[in-house]
C-alpha cells in the first residue's frame, strides 16, 4: 500500500503506526501487529471489521476481531499454549 492511499484511509489503530513504519520509525511489537493488520485489510476500506482469517498467526491480536470467534486450536498445537 502506498503512503498516499494510507493517508486517505479511515482512522484506525493501525493507520498511524503504518505511516510511522513508512517513515522509518521504530515500532513496538504491538504497533507492528496493528500496522500489519491495517495493511492486510487494505486500510479497513470496508470498515473496521474482523478479518475472519483465523489461520493468520496474528489473528488473536487483530484489533477488530470478533471476540466470540475462537481461533483454530491448531495455532496453539491444541494445548492452549502458543507453540
């Protein structure tokens, strides 16, 4: 996604961090996750909604994830703990 497009996208928790990333600023792990979700979701062009990609390793941290949706247990090896 280009900077010009990102600036036109709706305000979201990842937009600011995505733009900081493009500026070469250092981001925390959480900020990087939010920026990646923003990029992957096309700048939330359809609104700030759940991406519905439970196979994504970042899905549990997705800022607009439907909290009732349970991530696939294979992501934790079925044990409930990250592998």
